[in-house]
């Protein structure tokens, strides 16, 4: 799957490295490292955006490790193997449609505030 260059460029501003990948027919965008909202530990972490949805979610944002933040999160995906790495994701649905890639990432990060 191809993504609009302008949308990828918007995301690139927030990470050191952005890579596109595909596994089992699903596209992923590796964000390395992704800066997390204030008060989170770690302060930044590798993240993997699944922009087309999976597991009953319209999009998912996986993290290389569990994040500690101000609110309690429901880590319902633990050690999910994608692209030869283990990933973690909390239950969080974005209810908006037709989001740009950066908007998807920001919507997921809103749960950490």
C-alpha cells in the first residue's frame, strides 16, 4: 500500500527515522523513535503504526515496550510479533474517519495524556 508523500513528510518531522513495511498483507509505518507526551516513561520509544486497522480497530499504534503514564492503560496486546519484533498496544479506538497519518498517531498518543 502506498501513502501520500505529504502525509509521510508530516510524520517524518516528529521522528528520526520512518520506514514503510508490510507483513501478512497489512501495511505498517515504523516510527523511530517517537516522542511521547510529557510525564510518560520512557520519553520516547520505537512505535509501529497500523494505519489500515486490525484486531477490530480502525488503526493501531504499537510500542516497542509498555509505556508508563498518568493514566492506567489496558494493554490488551502484549508481545505481538510483527516484523520480527515484539510489540505492545493498549486498547484505544479513534472514532474519527479519513484521518491523515499524523492525526492517527496524535489520536493514539492522546490516550497517554
